[in-house]
């Protein structure tokens, strides 16, 4: 069975990495959107996401400790 979205080999060799990724089924919209930001802005956004993940992890750990105390 062949993939209807597959890029023929001859075309794939000439396609950009983004075109090959799209042909493979990768959704590149977030990548393209993030490239609109400067490297500094992307770094700041990444740091904000990381801080949110760390805060969430810490809150989960506190909630688990409270649950252990109730048992």
C-alpha cells in the first residue's frame, strides 16, 4: 500500500527539509509560527514554558504529599 501523501524519490531529493517533513505528515505550523520571533524572544518563551512545567511539577508533588498525610 502506498502513501497518497508520499513525495516521489526524485522530488524528495530536491525538496526542502520542511517540504519533506510536511510530505511525511509533520504539522509544521508551530515551527513556522515560532520562527516569526527573534531568537531572544524564543528563548524567553521557552524559559516561561519551563518555569510553568517546574511549578506544575512542584505543585503535583505537594498535592501528593498532602494526600499521603490524609491516609
